C-alpha cells in the first residue's frame, strides 16, 4: 500500500526530533510550546466567543441597571414636586388662583390670556399672559407672591409701562399641571 509518504524523509524527521529532544532544555521548551498551543487552540479559542458574548451581556445589563437607577431618581424628584402641582389642577384653576392673588394685592387686571398647555416632561405648562395696572408697591408685592407661591410656576417675562396715574405691567407666568389635567376651551 502506497501512502505517498517518503520513508527516507520520515526517518530523517524522526532522527532530527530525537536529536533535538534528547537535550533537556529543548525538550522542556518544546513541551511548554505544545501545552501552550493546545491550551490556546483547544481551550481559549472555543471559549473566547462565549467570553465576548458574556462581556457584552454584562455591559448591556450594567447600562440597563444605570438607566433603571436614573429613572428611579427622576421619579423620586418628580414626586417631591407633586404636592406643589395638585391633582385637580387645570387652566381654569390656574386662572382662579391668579385672580385670587390679584385681589389680595389690590391691582387691576386689564387683560388675561391663556395659551394651549405645552408638554413639559411628565407635566403640561399653562401659560398665562396678563396686563395689570396698579401702584409700584402692589405690583412688586404681586410678583413676589408669584415667585414665593406654593405652586410650581415661573415668572417668565415682566415689562413695565408708565401711565399718567399708575404703572401697567405685562407679565407672563408659566405654571405646571398634570399631564392628564382637563383642557379648557
């Protein structure tokens, strides 16, 4: 039976291997190299793909966990403001709240407009645009009342215009209402 292997070359390879491996240092180095090659080829290579997949899953889970933590923190912060917004708050209720403040500070309302509430995160923002007349101390007290209000609002714009007998103030106030609040109109 002819296997196609040259017996003379095979014998030469055997003799060269025996000659080199009879040296203890070369035998140790060859043994270490063979064990290393078997370790890399037989153990590391098959598991490297599984290691990469496990690292990707771990990274994804860490990112997911961070997002969950962020959402929990945001919910906690939003809950701390919830009592300042009110569950039944809507545009009409905001107008009534502002009118009560106007009466308390004895200023005269010339004009009031409210625009369609805008979405602001989990809430909606009601915009009230008012023209008010009165003496400077009453107008100042009214703006301070708005700023110190227990409600969640922001005085966006304040403009004064001098009139012959008093001041006219144009003020824009933004107030937060729940997303599910009733719409007016």
